[in-house]
């Protein structure tokens, strides 16, 4: 590895499980599961394709990040690599947003990052989708 740092894999940081939606395009999902797709796009809590709710993703991912952050020293840096949806729900949970507002964070483009810091009043988002010029992210309305 280029940095010499250890990499640890955590099951809790996996991508959102989308049941029968897995592997389908948005067009295919809309054609086959239109009512459910429309409800999800409206921001309703939906088990997309029978899979996970966004709150369930945050329930499994945020504790992984918190536990790892607790092991850091005062000047420590934690790098978390995962999928955009998992990271968005985790960030939303950490900064205390209501789940209905998580979508307002926007997606993460491939190979981009967000930066959070922990202060006396909790977590704070200081950068989001940094690294390249913004580009459409799967699931964003364009």
C-alpha cells in the first residue's frame, strides 16, 4: 500500500441493499416498480426493492464510524471509504439531521470525499463532495 497504513474492512459500511432493485437502472426500476420508486423519490421511507431503509443503513454504519473515531487521539484522522448512499446517511446521522433531510446533502461523486470534524457541540460537516467539479450522481434529479 502506498501510504503504509492498515486497512480494516467493516461489514457495516457496505452499500445499501436494494433487494430486487439491485443491478437495475433507474428507468428499469421506474418501469417495474413505479409506485415504490415514486414514493422513494418523494422522500418517503421506502424499502427499495424489499431492501434496507436509509435509517437502517445509518443504524449499522454510523456506529462503525463512531467506534473508530473514539480510538483516535486528539489530532487523529480517520478515513472512511464506502458507497455514496451509505456515506450520505451516515453523515446525516452524525450531524443530527432528521432522516427526511438527508437527501439535502446531495450525493457523492466517485472518488470524492466529505470532511467532518467533531466539536464541543457534536459533529460538523465542513466539506461535501469535494475533489472534482460537481457532476451528476446516480439518483440525483438532473
